[in-house]
C-alpha cells in the first residue's frame, strides 16, 4: 500500500521530507490537511537536499521525526529518532508519512502521501 511513499523516500528523500514537514505544519497551524497534500519543492526540500549532499540530511529528518512522534504521542526517544533517520531514512520518512496520512484521512481528506498514486482501493462485496 505504501510502496510509492517508500520508493519516493528511497530515491528522493528530500521530496518526502518536504511533503511530510509541510503536511505536519499545516495540521498543527490550521487543524486541516495541507491544501496540495504537502509541498514537493519548497525551502524544506531544498534544505534537506543540500544537507543530504554532505551526509547531514538525517539531522533535519531526526528533528521532523521527533516532532511527528511528539504530535501523535508515539513512544520513543531522541536516540531512536537519530538512529532511524541516519541509518534508514526511507523507512523513517515512510512511517512519518503514514502517521500524517492517518490523521488526514480521519479529517475526511484522502491523505497527502504518495500511496494515492497506486490507484483507488478495491472493495470486495463479499
């Protein structure tokens, strides 16, 4: 289901980071999902990409993960945020996207993750 989000996180982590951050900020500031499902190319995306060129993108990833974990009261600590953001950024970014998408769906939106690219969900009548 979240294959598209993981693929984007793997090949363009800066894009997923930017989307996640703008989606979370929109939910915090307005209580509603981001109008466009998050920014694909914005200041956050560019900053993450620039830092990632020097192997330091995980620093921003860690702080965003910590903010997302705090928003949803998910158990964990800064050490685990650091480890996951540094050693498995695609997994970390995909998890964040999923948490945000669940809140967006609870608010009646389709969610701003890339899972919508997979097409509509098939519902069985039986």
